[in-house]
C-alpha cells in the first residue's frame, strides 16, 4: 500500500514498529532454559526495515546492551576485588570503638552524603574529595571504593580506581614497551570522568614523579573533572610543591578519617563469627 502524506508514513512506521516489538512488553517470555534472549538472539538490538527500505534499530528490552556497558565500566574501573561489593549503605560506623573516632566518622559521612546528594553541582564545579588520616586501616580506601561503586552503578559515570604507586609503575612500564605511550596514559588519567587515587603520597617524591602527577592533576583541574584522593597525610604534609597541593586544596573537600584502625576490630569479629559457627555444629 502506497502512502500519500507524511502523517500516513509516520503512522505506517509506528504500526510496523509496534508489530515488531509488541512481545517485548513481557520480559518474562525470555527463555528460562537459555541465557540468550529469544527476541534479539543475544545481539542486544532489534532491527527492522520499513517499506521504503530504510533500516531502523533500537535496544532490546532484555537489557543486554546496558549490562555490557556496565561490565565495561566495571572492568575499566579496576576496583580492587576486596572492595567491589562495598557501598555507602553498608559502610559501618559501629566498627569504630573510640568516642572521638565515631564523632569524626559521623561528621565525615554526613559531608559525603551531602556531596553525593549534590553531585551534579559538584561535577559542574569539578569538586572532588581528599580523605585523609595518619592511621593505616582507618577506612579511607573502603569509603573511596564505596563512593566509586555508587558513581558507577547509580550515576553511570566512568570511574578509574588506581593506587598512586600503581600509576607510577604504569608510567614506568611505558618507557620500555613500544606498544604503550606515556602521553596516552597521562591523557587518559587526566580526562576520565572520575579518578580515584588511593594512598596518595606514599610514592617517593622524585622530580619526575612530581611532574607526572602535576600533569594529571593540572589536566583534571583545567577540565573540572572529579578526583578523589585517599592519603595517610594531610595536604600540608604532602612532599609535593605548591603547584600540586594548591590545586588539590582548591578542588577537593578535605575530610578527616579517625586515627583508629578498624582492621583489627574486623579481624576480631571474623574470628568470633568463626568460633560461633563452629560451636553451633
């Protein structure tokens, strides 16, 4: 049947699309005996051709494309295995026993909640976080990973999680590998939507290291993209020059963590749980 007007053409195409995709309204129809969607045949996309021979396509409602995108984001983020399941909702304040520690972590968590609730404004300003405590095992990395997971799963942002020494080693690895480019690596670290640098300041403050970190931090400063740091030092104690520390100071909220390690407390709870489990048998 020939169509004479634009309205008729649009109606025809809409009718064809409805005919092609009506069964997508019931995802339960996906075969339980196979992981392959019977509608898109595991391709993630529905394709059709209109009467004029024009090609059309859209994502299948089975969610395969979205899952693939999420898998790529998680793979790229490279969050340590121990922290992949961490979330802000499961961050426990009760693991801190000292009264002062609980006061500090309560205030810090309130600040982080405010930050996350106003994330779009923070992104527009390029504001990140600097989580610090002189005590190892105080929960800084756990919190940074929890934030990273929230940014990936809830806000669908591209996140890269890397220890400062990991970054240094990655840079050095480009020097002897012709297939790698230092400039490409620095550019990628400078431009990713969210960069988490764990244990910043533990690396030896050699001149070349300072220059590379300046390149990364300055690039992110200029582009107003979020950087989240964890460190065992406050900004004043970092062994880097003012070019780096001033940019961090301007573009992050510096939030203290308790001077209390929770690793021993968690280890004690794990031992108690093991003993209780053994006694129940």
